[in-house]
C-alpha cells in the first residue's frame, strides 16, 4: 500500500508540472509596464460635492461616490486636504472630482478639481 501511495505521488508530481516550466518563458518581455488602462484606473477621480470647508483644521467634508482605491462606499465624510490651496479653492456646494489616498494613516484629498 505504501509503495502505491509513493508511486501515485511521484506520478502526480510529474504530470502536475506547469506547462511553462523550463525555457518556455524565454521570449517574454518581463520589463513591460502595466497597461495604460490599469495605470489610469489607479489614479481615477471620483465625483463629489463639497458639503463643508473648515479652513482652521484643513478639512473638507465631501458627499462622494465609491472610493474604490481605499475600499470606501459612497457616503458623506470629512477629509484632510493635502495642501491649503485646496481648502481656499473649495466652497460649499461645489461639484468636484477628487482623489482620496491613505497618507500616513489618514484619508487625504490628494487631488481636487472643480467641475464646470
């Protein structure tokens, strides 16, 4: 019985070898950059509406769509602005497009564009 188990395992190992083993990958370009579509989706902007601007804390409250890059569903939430220019540029009621990222453990608006 033990010999049968050993023989079965050896047989499975031989036939379970991936098809690309050996030199089959020799012609592949391993230095290729990610596709432009993937790169652009990583920097995607989300539609939002400015609900409140607090210049003293540098926070902007947004009613936003899904923020897929940080795993957040649509909601209304205050975010730290990356720089003071964003705080002075945003006004309650503005329709904007934003990029939110986790910066040093804080969800931060790293890009804000007003929509016309």
